[in-house]
C-alpha cells in the first residue's frame, strides 16, 4: 500500500507558529506510516510512542509559554488545540482531518486517507495519556504479579484448552484473593466494598471529619432497584431528584423516563416513581433538570419535551410527571442545558438554540393541548416505536433565539454549569462526523457564543463533567480514552489523572465497579460492587451524603456459581453461622470444594464470586444506591470529587 502523495504541497500553518516543528514531525510520522505495508506489534508500538512523544512536546511548549510568556498563551492554546486534535484523529482514524473527504492528487496530505485498509482501525482504541509529569503523575491501581481478574482467567484458560495446552496446577495463574482475606478499615465497612492493597493506612480523614471518614471507610449500606436499559442518568443542581433516560419494550424501542426522590428514600431499598412512557417519536438520548421551574427536559432527534416533576405551588414532589412544553429542535439534536434566567438550550453544529421558559406555550391543564403544527398529520410518523398512537403530535415551539458559536465546527456534546463563573458552561465537543473534534472549552453564554477558556490533555471525547460544592475552583472530566482528569479552573492542564479502564469517584464500564480514590494520597481506596453490571453514570447527593450509580446488565452466559464452602467470611457483629446438615458440596477438578447451589454467575464477569463480601449478581439493569451507615448523620460532604 502506498497512497500517492504530493510532496510539493504546502502545510496549512505558518513557520512562526509555536508548533511548526511539531507539525512537521507529525507530517513525517504520517508519511512514514502511510508507506508501511505490514506492521508487526513492535513496529506499530514504535509509531504509537512517536505519536505520544509529539503530543507531549505540545504540552511542554504550552507549559513553557504559560510560565514565561503568558500574554502569548491565548493564541498558542488555539494552535495547540488544533495540533492535538490532528494527533487524536490520526490515533483513531489514521487521518489528520477525517471529516474532510479524500481529495484529488496534488492536495494536502493531511486531509487524505492514509494507509489503505487501516483507516477504520487506528493506532489506538483508547489513546495513551501524553500529558502526565512528575508534578501530575498518572494514578493507577497496581496488582500483584501473577494475579488476574475472573474474566482474564476464564477467557485465557478456555483459549489454552482449545489450543490443547495443559498447565500444571501449581503453575496456573491466580485469581484475586477472596474478600475475607483483605483489609477492612472498620467493622461497619460494607461487605460490598473491597479495600485495595494500594490504599494508604494513614493520612486519611480523622474523627474530626466524621462525614468524610464514613465515606473513606465505606461505612455504607447498599440498596438496588430495577431500571430500564440506561442511557443517561442525571439530576438537577440540588441533587434532590434523580432521572434516568432509558429504553424498554420490544427490541428496546420504547423511550422511558424513570425518576426517584433522592431525599425521600427508605433505608433498606430504593423506592421510585412509576416510569413514564415518553411521547417522543424517537429514543430520548439527552436530558437536563431544573430546580427553579421543577421541570425536566428530554429530547430525541428533533424535539424536546418538558415534564413537571416538582409542584412549585405545594413545594412537593409530584406523584407523576406532567407534560408541560414541546420544543421544536430540528437542527439542534445535541446536548440539552438549563441556563440562567429561566432559559433552556440545545446544541447543534456550530450553534445552539435558546428558549425562554416563561414565554413558551404549554400543553394546558389537561396536558394534551397541541403546541405548534401537527407532525405526521394524515400519514405515518417516522418512528421505530410499536405504539405510534402514543406519540404526541405537537411540532413544538421554535427557538426564541439562535446563538452562533465563534467556532462553526464546534458542536456541544456535553454541558455543565461552570462551578464558579455564572453564565458560563463547561462544554465538550462532539467527536463524530463531520468535524471529529476532541475539545474541552468554557462557553460564555453572555458573550454571544465566545469561548472563555480551553483545557488540554484529553485523548478522546469528554463524556461527563463533575463539580463539587465544596470546591468550586475544581472540576473533573470523564473521557472515553479511559482516564478521568481533575482540573483547576485557572489552569489549562489537569493536576491529576486517573486510569479508570486501561478502572473524585470514577467508574469504568469494563471494571463493573465504582472505585474511590484519595487524590491527596494519590492512591485508590476501595471498589464498590455493582453486581457485575457496567457503570453508565453516577450522581452524588450532597444533602444525604449518598452515591447513586446507573448500571447496565450485559451478561447472558452463566454457569453455576463457585462458592467455596468456607467462603462465608466473617459474621456480622452479633451474628452466628449455623451449619446446615442438608447442605451438599462437591469437589471441583481445581481441587476446591464448592457449595452445591442453584445460584448462577456470569462466565465473563470481571470479578469472581468471592471478590466482594456478598455473592451479588444483579441479573438485570439496576440503580445502585450507596447510603451512609445508619450510625452516621447524613450531612453535606465538603471534600472529595465525585
């Protein structure tokens, strides 16, 4: 494979750019890679390292300018952002500008397809971090040599059996030690929490901070409830209500909204409101909730509907959500955000539409009044739903205004209110076509679509933001490159980075757990069980000091659970185990005697049956709630980032 190139074409940057040499080296790397025919793992690894080194060079230049020539930083940041975006695109798509179509011979190399046959499979599935330093090290959990997860053990041993490879018992790789052999910080530490070997034994919260200490020691109860197939889990700024956008019905074609009053939950289980079948034609993929109006906004591809979840006259939660508005959002199919002054917005390519709630017509007292024209009148509506008769036909209200962004290629994929600057939003760009951009910026809503700050260091699309009421100068990001990063609002680069899936409270879908980190100690503390479910999203409730996690069940291949007969663990305080004379056990070929049980366990679960103190498998989609132990008051947690 040797794509034709025109070496006489001119680069799309000036020689006085701060990153001229970096861009030239990037072009050399791209040209070298395009000429390769059949790379082995070692050779491909060399290209990966070259790319990561170049990205690190960009970071170094930015840091030097921030220290020595801060007045030049705004211009340099734009250039750095553009160069890093090309590198990320090359990492995933083998193209520097995949959004542009391949051009004819003689055009610039960086917009053409490179490496025939490799353009759909890039160098990385998740780009390696390139911006950590001694001052901001990469934090990750260590593991003992020779110890492997339940998934790796099962898959690896199955593969070896298929290949006819037999390994002596004394040479077999070992699973993680059972929960009963691990550290516990407190007698009331949850059995659904597993403390990690890396966790520091000293330097954590003290008795002077009982709220932080209870979280640190995992003194929490765990309760769960069923849910639909989760898409998005969110809450208003107060955290007092929880909303889950999901799918249900045959082939998951029915959009639903599930919701819970976070401040009115029993101690031992989760009690939710009846799930609402949304009257949208498509699956609702975006949502936002507002405390002041008591409304939740949910949107499919071309409409947004609002529902009242709080009765503002009685100052209490409604028993059922009630339809209020329909917004016509054709051309604005992205993220939904609630802004100041009673406004709601939805993003589109290079712009976003804005509606003023007070000026919107409503569906009336019946909740059925038509708003705007009727969609699908006299014809079938465009939908995959099996119940089109339940689709509300209002076309909706047009946006009251449209804000054009200063960067027409920027499409907001995530909004989050800036923790310390009213009228500004933390935003992430959509990484899909047509522009394939991987940006993280602050958008000033009051400045006509201008960007007030840019943050570097991500190697993929930012999927979520998190802020803390206890520290409004800090925010965290979750990125699909497998890392979670913590930023100071005033700095362009993160001050801490956590590896979550190469996994503040990061969770990685592949880890099937929530992990608590001590940022000050730069170490992980413990894992929280999710019952073998992947974590989709999390919400922290400040008022009650509780964590909620929306989890997705993905396992279908089960086998009989292997629970060693001596694996009861330590009894709870005041509890005694009684031997069951009718209990039957069996000796497995691995030499361990297991309980003869009807309980099943996923073959490809990340954790074994004994990783946590309970043999806990969800078996369906769940919301997991981790409230504090009843021994402690439920107050605001003022430290940490979740």
